[in-house]
């Protein structure tokens, strides 16, 4: 059994005691619910680490013939690509992790699109986001979905992936058996669209503190090469640009709103390194990026006139965090917005009637903040 060590200041080491789970609910499910990153997204996709949004714990699986609940999935997550991720937690001593649970997991993969609609999944995600003090819009934005999808489009992608069998099955255990590893290795080499993974949540105790070390099994480079991602859509997405964005804005806003939006856009062009355009089907968005501050956009303006302050995206460096704090202070001071302490999960926005009267203050303030933090390098 592999050991883990704590290195003291004098260079001496103490080995940590490996412990076994006795209570699956408390020692596996609860810690995963509170810490979704124990699913090691950077090990699953080193080039684009997976991020997680919880849809539901104990996700009910209905019987298609009767409509009654047949069993539950321990967890239903999705990642930023809208890929459904089904997770079963099992103790090592639970022999079902080798037999019946594998069959159940394949049932979810094969029949998930019969069980759950995008509306079902959105409602559950909204409930879980609310329990954390977030709206479902904020929770999805914090996930940083691919292609700047809005919430409706994101859950449509989840449903489409279910329909196409593009799913991820995860066994979350304290220790896996050779039998289960062999099955998972075999399946990954045969399956093109689905992933079957084992995450060993190895647990140790040191000075009364429980330490969890998640390790991925079942995804060799050979298995990765087999996988074929299929882009699924239920309708044509739109790639916006300046011309189409303002054409849509003119159809939705009055002249003063369009003029203010154009002035804000021109200011963003002047202080940003690039403008990313959204791909929404019914509204456009422009997203200015200042590379020296953050690789994600600092704000987002929509053709409906909403202005989002992307506080939840401003992370990953001291530069980004400092800019985030100053931006938060600016919108509180100038627009009277009330912001909670957990800024790292928030994407507050102003409706067009709230920011147009102070567009000069907004443009000047954003420009000064960018200039200040570019000068801090």
C-alpha cells in the first residue's frame, strides 16, 4: 500500500495513516458534494481541466413504464462542455462496485435522454445553486461554459449530449479492485463517445485531520485516442460581430440606448486587447479581454442592453483578483449595487436603464481601472 508523508521543518518525515471508509454517505458522498473538485478535472483533461456544476445528489431514475423511481444516482454533474457526468460512490468492501453498479451506470448512459429533459435538469441545478446563495445563471457562468452559451442553450447542450450518448461515468471509491480497473480499461478502449473512469479518493489521517488524495485511473493515452467528441446542436447558433450585434440592438432598444451601447463598445475596443463575440441564438454579446489582467472578459454587454460585470471570471492571478476587487468597489460606489462577500461566484449586471444615465462615469471608470492595473505589472 502506497504511503503518504508529511515533511517537517527540520526535513524529517511522518507517515500519514491510511484509513478505510466506514460510512459511505459521510466519508465519500458528503465530501464530494462539498468539494466537487475532488473529481480531478486536470487529470481528466490536462489541456482543458474539467470544471463541475452539480445537477443533483441522489438523482432519481424513473421507471419508463411506470414513472415511479427505480433507483438513484449518487451524483449527476455536468462539465463546462455540457457533458453529463454520472458518479457512483462505493466503499472498497462493497462488492456491488464490481457488478450491479456497472450495469446501472450503463443504463443511465443508454437511457438518460428518456429520463430527464433540459427543464428537469435546469430546475434541479437551480435548486442546488440556490442552496449556495446563487442563481442558476450565476452558477452556469461560474462554470465558464464553452462558446459563451447562455443558460437555456447550455442545458439544451446537456440534453443533446445525453441523446447522443456523450457521457462520463465515474466510480468514486477509496480504493479500486483490479477487477474493476480491468473492466474500465477495456471499456474505454472500445467506446468512442463515452468515458468510464475510476477516481480513487485515498484517505489519510494526520493529527486529527483527514486528508483526501484523488487519483484518476482508467484513462490512458491509448484510451484518449479512441475518444471522438461529437458536437451536437438542436439548432443553428449564431456567430455575432459588430454589424449584426448593433443591428439586433437597434431592433430592441431605443436610440439613446443604442448610442450609449455603441459608446461603451468603442471604449472597450480602445482599452482591451481583443473583443470576443458571443454565439447566442437570440441575443448577441461583446466581451472585452485585457490579457494582462485576465484571459476571460472583464465585462459583457448584450444586444438587449444588459451589462454584466464578470467578477466570477476574474481569478487565477494577483492581477486579476486585485482588478476584481477594485471593479466591485467601483460598481458599488457609482451604481449602488449590493454585493456579497463571495465575489468569486458572482456576475452582477445592470439593466440598460440603470447604466445609460451614467455612461460617461462608466466609461471613464472602466478605462481608469484598466490603466491602473496594466501599470501595476
